[in-house]
C-alpha cells in the first residue's frame, strides 16, 4: 500500500506542471480568439491589433526561452510573471475593443 501511495504521489506531482502549462496555452488561445473576433467585428483597429500581436509575440518568445532553460517546464515565478503579462494584454484587448 505504501508503494502504491508513493507512486500515486509521484505521478500526481508530474501531472501538475502539465496542467499549469495547459492553462497558459489555453489563455493564449482564448486571447487570440478575442483578437480575431475584434478584427472581424471592426472593433480593433489595425494599429491596435499590431501592437497586441507584438506584445503577445514577446510573451511567446519569453515562454519559449524559459522552457528551454528549464528543460521544458516553467518555475512558479515564471508562471506568475507570464500570467501577470497575459492579464495586462487581456486588459489591453478589452480597452481597445471598447473604446
């Protein structure tokens, strides 16, 4: 029983980073959908779209760099920083779509 518990604990600890990485991926996909909807409806101007896309590109490069240095994973501090940056871009998308 003790071996089963330790194996279960090990497997669950391995799955946590994958789900957190999935959270970041899902946020990026949802933000791209919001941008596409704003472009289609005309609520985002071309220069606003370009600015948002540049910022998201910088975040994507940062994620790739962090994953490279940490063997495919992200540290809790990196996840916090990336979520903070994604929050900032999300707020910017909202402001641009509603101005």
